[in-house]
C-alpha cells in the first residue's frame, strides 16, 4: 500500500480501534488484577495506579510495543518472517496460560473485525501466516499491522495501544473495586501522558531485545485460574 493510499483513511478510523467498547474481548479479561483484589493486595486507587505504572513500564511498553515497532520495521521491506518470529517470541514469554491465550484471542478477534471493516487492506500475507501457524496473531501484532496500513505513525500506534492497556485495566478495576467512574477517568487522565514518556524511554530498543520484568503481575495471572470464584476469564 502506498503512502497516498494510507492517507486516504479518516483519522477517526484509528480512534475507533481504541474504543473500550470494541468487541474484541478485552472486557472479559483482568490479566491478574482480579487475583490481586481477591487476595486483598489491591484495595485503593493509589495501589491501582502503582500497579498500572509498573505494568506499563515493565511489560506493556518493553514487550508489547516492541511487536508494534517490529511491524513498522519489517512490513515495508517485506521481512514478514522476522515479524512473525518476534510475535511468537513474546507469545511464549507470557508465563500465565490464561493471559497468554487471552491476548491471542483478542488479537484474533481484532483481526476478524478489522478485516470486515477494512477489506481493502493487504490482509493476504497475514491471513496466510496465521493459517500456516507462522504468526501467533496476538493483539499487539494485529494492532501494529492495522495501524501501519491505516497510515498511523509508529509513535501514535504505540501510544494508542498503551492507552488501551491502561483503559482496560481501569475498566476491570471499576467492576472489582470500590471506585467510581469519575475516579477512573481522573486516573486515566493522569496516566495518559506516560504513554509517550515510557515509549520514548525504550523506543530505541531493537524489538529482539524486548523484555518483561513484572513478577508480581505474572504470579497473579498464573494464580487466577485457581481462584474459587471468578468474574473474568484471566
């Protein structure tokens, strides 16, 4: 797709992909937050903020955003096998099975949805890779693929993805904790600037250097599947 074709999309087309109501399954996953609440380790808005800051700095930006960067690096040159390899590398690094499957399910639903919304995009290479099992089709790689072909800049694509991570976490907390909608929106507004600063902190990394360092979050994700009662799938 040429730059002219990319720029033909309305800028609000990308905003639609960041909507919390987007039907890709994010509403069904807490990614370990439910475990922390049930264990009494997450009870206040300040603790929620600290958790989101930690996940943003040590997981979402240092791992997921690297897949999006890889999409922008490798799609223009047709180096798609490198993109699929990085997607798979980060897929197997997710230690919690529920969360690993959850991120993959969200990616596949986003893939199906955006194929219907934008059939004119170049879906064939992605479709073939998924069918052949070469692409794990996780949420970040699908987000990167769609964002690139919509003509969104890399910085905007990464910051948009990080925004959805923060928003999904806050929406989960609204159903799990004693906090109100206004508090949730205030926290979201407070954390939004971090999407840019955290991305700039790691933006020079090679995607192959992606890493996570969130042991507390990983343990909570693994323990979720053994909870006595659960509101979320992960």
